[in-house]
C-alpha cells in the first residue's frame, strides 16, 4: 500500500513530461487545424514553422512556448516566443 502512492506520483510525473507531437495537438484542436490553409497544414503535420505563419499554426506545430516576451518596436506591439527544446 505504501508503494502505491509514490508509484502513482512517479507515473503522473512521467506522463506530464511526455512530449506532445504535432499529431496529438491536431487531434486535440481539430477546429484550429481545419481553419489553416493547405500550406500551413502541411507544415504543421511535419512539425515545421515558417515566417508569417499564424499563431495557431505555430502552436499546433511546436506546442506552447516555454517563455513569452511582450514589447514594442516602432510603436507596434510585439510578442516573442522562446522554445527551450
């Protein structure tokens, strides 16, 4: 009985660390994927991004960023996403 709790916690930790794939994110957000153009859909399916892609396409291809930075450039709001892995 005493071993069940640590084993459960350990298995939950491993499940939380499991990498998410583009296919898993497409299945989780099918409406976002369907709204993309054919070129963006092809890139997302390959886990690739390109300049000018929509934020939904980047999220589906690479997942949520590890860090987000907001700022401004030339009086225009900007946002930078950093991925650690």
